[in-house]
C-alpha cells in the first residue's frame, strides 16, 4: 500500500505502487484517492476519498450514487462527478464488449452472461429484450423500458411487435431487481405468462425470462416455469 503521506511526491508514489502491484490489496478509499488524482489537481484527495466512502458506504456506493448527489458533495464538483459516472459506464461497456463475441446464445448460462453485462451498474429497474434467429444468434437487443417500472408495465403487444419487426425466431426477456433478490415476483410470473401467450399466438416462442441482480441472475426456464406452458 502507498504510505500515508500527502507531501511532495505522494501522487507519484501512489501511482508507482499501483503500477508495481495493482489494486487488489488496497483499501477502498485508497483506490478512490487514486482515481481522484485525475480530476482534482494539486489538492489532497485522500480525505475527500474517505469522506465519500463514509457518505455512500463503499466504493461501489460512490459509483452508484446519482450524479446530482455527487456533484453537490463538498469538494467534488462537475468534473469529478462526471469522471466517477464515466468509469461506471465504461465498466458496463467493457462487460458488453467481452460478451458481444459470443452471439450464439444456445444456453441459459450464455444468455444470462450476455444479458447481465448490459445491467452492470444500473440502479433503476429496466426491461431488456433479446431477439434471436433460428441458430440462437442475436438479431436485436435493447432496453424496452426504464425507470421505476416492472415487467407488468411492459406491453405484451410491444414485445410481439419488436419480435416481428426483427423477424425473430425466438425471444428472451430480462429485467433487473437492483435492490432485491433474483427471484421472480408473482407480478413477474403473471406478466411473463401474458407475454409468452401473446408471442405464441404469432408463432414466436419466449425461451426464457432472466431476472438480474448485482453479480447474479436466475433463469425462469431453468427453474421450470415454461415446462408446462
């Protein structure tokens, strides 16, 4: 770990310590201190890093904090708030880039990994659709609703229209529970059945509905939901 010193050369020592050994052994405030070097010049960032961790509870809590909250935190401002949100968005794009090469989603695990990458860092509930061709290759993916929503608020007709527009052979749905468990609620089950029935009427199977939470997901298909439908 870098020494606890904010005198001359401290930033260079911190950077050198990172280059030599990475971040794995560092405390969270020290990781944040290093990040803040790149938006705050010629000022001690160690105390600000500690204050941010205290305010938001953890490093992930800082990244997940709303921009408006960060920008108004004493000592942060627009430049630093933008950097913190940028890092989170870059992390999501990195995750998406890693799975984008695996465009044949012929298992619940592959679909779950592909979908989970799109939810990295998202703190509000969103609904996501995957349209697949006959070989389970991705024809289209995207969020179809966002904000304070649940699957019940998503129109089955909208899902069917998207599937038909992209000439999908099958569809996988997903949505996240940002602050909950990866377990489908009763509303999720009812809405999934409605969408399943609507798609079936136009000859397109709903293969799965995946519930995403941070670092985990549950496949309703693997849980047996579709087995008797």
